């Protein structure tokens, strides 16, 4: 899995490429969320356009990340989750926890 992080307006944009599953990939994202939280970066845009699938570990990481960011006044907003990811998030009834956007720009601006 590739993880690319950059600042856009007042949010951190995280673009993922590859499957988000148990093991190093889920751990890497979890560690990144923790690092951003320590830097008081709680406005996160998570681009999932190139994530074909995620398992329960991946879901757990983004849901726990959302909880952490919200408890510090921020949030995680999703951009272009793939059809399979949307179905997975719906199946475990967590899709409604997230705001979903078509572009990174829209998601970043929604924090204003």
C-alpha cells in the first residue's frame, strides 16, 4: 500500500493506493493518524479512489481514527471510495459515520 500525505487548505489529504487490510497496511495508517493527532492535525481528507477493498482491520482503523479526530475537534472525510469499499462500509453499518465527497477540494473546503 502507498500512502501519500499533503496539506491542502486547512486539511491533511491522505491518498491511499492498494488494499487496506490486516497487517502492515492497516498499522501504517493507524500510526499516521496517531502522528497527525500529536501534531494537532485533526482535519483529515482520506482519498480512497485507489483502494479496491478493505477488511475489518482497515475499517477499524478508519473508524477509530474518526473517533480520535472528532474527540479533538476534527474529522475524517472520505473521497471517492470504490464501489467495493462503499459496500463493505454499508455492510458493517459505518458508512453513515462519514461524510463522502467527490473531490479532495470539496472535502477540504467543507472544514472551513
